[in-house]
């Protein structure tokens, strides 16, 4: 016959039950935090500082908004899926690479920096994820510089046509490229408007901007910045050119050899 529970035993049971419920609640909150972002609705409802981007097989030009970190740590969620990463140094017009097949000491790309664009070469689809606390986020950029020549930048202004984005210096903008969904899109003033495949500069998306001179302290419109960044920004709207593509300039290309 079971002995009647003493008050001390009941208190222990109550404490255990309370601890178990607290653990379950924390676990559920943790699960909600680690669910794929697509399952959590619009970015406004996401936990602060939690962002990520889906990557396709092949070449992806994406913005990195995690904390400054060693490349191996920044790419941890892509282990087994990524083969190569490239960074283009606008100022020096040079490439740096991270290659999983090379020892860390021989990799030119050692660090991933918050707010910089990178090319990630994927062997299979994966999701690059990071978690950066609100207190650790750098301030939102309100201006940017372009060097004479090629610039790989992340657009942090509103979604507007290049003619609007660069209105004050438009005569110096030669062309704009963007790689989204594995396809290069182009804005070129020499191409008739209906045949341009970039209609808007898109918030959070890396763009290649080619200029004929250095342009400093270009301003984003602070009245139109959409919070911090949307999650998985949609690719720019594009048209399907009917004219021959042979007259179009070639899109930017990554180095053919591993650096």
C-alpha cells in the first residue's frame, strides 16, 4: 500500500513540475527562434537580430549581416554545402578567396565583415544564418562611396530605379549589374529602357556599379530606409529582352583560378 505523500514530498513534486514547465517553455521559445525564417512570417515579426538568406547551387552574390567573424565561423551553417567564397576589394580591385580544400593559413579571405557582399559558390542548396544581438549591430549606413571602375556594394536605400538612386551623379554611372536567382540582370543607359532587366535598385541586394570616376559620400534617402533589412529580399523585377543579347556588355566574372 503506497504511503501518503508528506508535505515535503509534495513541495518537491511541485518544484519539479514548475521547473519542467519552465524548461518546456524555454525549449519552445528556442525552437521558435531556430525555425526557418520563411516559417515565421514577415521580417517585422522576427526575433531582433535574426537574419538569414537561402542559397542556390552555383554562384550567389549575397550580403552578410552577421557579426564580424573568422570565415570558418561565419560559414558554419554552410558546412558541407559550400566549396568556395570570394570577396571583391573595391578599393584595390582585387579578389580574396576562401577555399574549403585549402588549409586556413593559405586562404586569402580570412574574415567576414558585417555589411559586406560576398560571392558564395554552393555545391548544394543551403541557408546562411546568423544571429547578431541588437546591441551589437553597427549603425545603418546613410552614405556610400564608389571608386573609379567596378564596385560590388549592397544597396541600402529604398527600392528605386537607378536613375533615381544616382540622380545627382547619373552621368558617371556606366552600368549596374545584379546577380539574383542565378541570372545576371543589367541596367545600362545605352540600352533602351524596355530592354533593361533591372528596373529598381533593391534594398539588401548586392549590385555591381561601374563608374567612370570616384564618387564619394553618396547619400541614401534616410526617409525611405526600411528599418534594418528585409529577410531574403526579392530579386529585382525584370523584363525578357527580345533584342539580340550580343550587343550587351558581358556581366562581371569571378577569377578563373583560386587565389
